[in-house]
C-alpha cells in the first residue's frame, strides 16, 4: 500500500449512483432522488463579502467565493487566495471548457458527474478533463470547506464516525496530516466516505485527481474534505514549509459544511 493512502475497511469500492453537489456551502437543498445536500455557494461568512466569480466561456463556471480574499488571514494570505482563485482555478475551468468545445462533447451538467464518469469521456480529451476537470471539482470543494469562522472540532454524527473509525479526532488529524505531508510533489489529501458501508477513510491523490475518479485513483470514494498541497496553494506565505501550512489549515476548516456533506453521503 502506498503510504499516502489509508485504506478503507472494505475492499470492493464502486462509484456512487448518486453524486453529491460538492460545491455547496450553506443551505440545505434537495437534489435528484430526494437526497438532501448543500445547495448555495454564495452566502457570505458573517462580516465578509462574496467575491464575484471569474467569468468563463463554456459550460462550467468558477463558483463565487463566500468570503473576501483576506478573510482567511493570517492562515491563507490574500495574495495567495487571489492568485489561486483567479489564475489557477479559473485556468482549470477555461481549459476543461475548451477541451469539451474542441470536439463538441456534451458533458453532464455538474463537474462532479463528469469526473466521476471518466469512461464516457472521449480519448482525445480525457487527459484534459482529468487534469482540468479534476482541478475544477477539487477547488470548488476546497473553497467551500474553509471559513473565517471555522476551526472548531466537528460534532454530531460526523464526530462519532471519526472517533469510531480513527480512535479520536487527534488521531484522525494525524492520519490526514501525514497523507498531506507525504504526498510527493503536487496533489491533495482527502477525507472520504466509502461506497457500501459508508465508512470514513483518508487518502491522497496526485495532481488534480479526485477520489470520484473510480478506475483511476487507488482508493475511490466520495470526498467530504480536501486539502490542496500544490505549492501554489501556500508557497508565497509558507515557502517550503508545507507542514506549517497543514497545521494552520485546521484553524479555518468549516466543519459544519463538512458535516452536511457527510450527512448527504449517508443518504445517497
């Protein structure tokens, strides 16, 4: 087993029939099949304005930030946030749209539904969709996993599941931080819900691969929390100190949103 993954307790994972709206933040809505999920991406954190999205030509659009660029300081600085959002994320959206348009491919409406069904993507654009579509899906979840009001421990059902699976919140943090710190090069660390038994597991993926990419990633599942460990996510403020970035990131995790994603996954 790759040390960047902590395997779920079961062995035969398959893709979920129902896809969560992973870009949601604040309000509980209803998606297809009657399962509840988080619907809004534009409700601002208290005391902070929404950052207007960067327009893109094509099917997919970058979601609005529910806080200002400086809202997560000192843990993530405003300059990094602006570059990360307006350059890197918008670049992924632009490139996946361009790839789809280049052959006139009609993609599923949601980016999560596209990257979770890579088998339907034509070979000539599969790499572009994997990289840029994955980047769009991953970042959409990432922004909405953070809040200037975050940093508290999870409660309720999610807290119980973390305690049961990992033996306590601190042990979970250690496992997650290790996955993030030991991901060689660029990539992500994840907290996921497994198909079948709904157990939680920690994993990491390279580049912009998503746990939604069954048949591509080693441990597929439904991500409910992700940490971007590409250097562009932290280098301006932390330089090569990835460990400090990981440690400070816990102080802005929006556990209320993560808990709602978990509840939605259990109902899927």
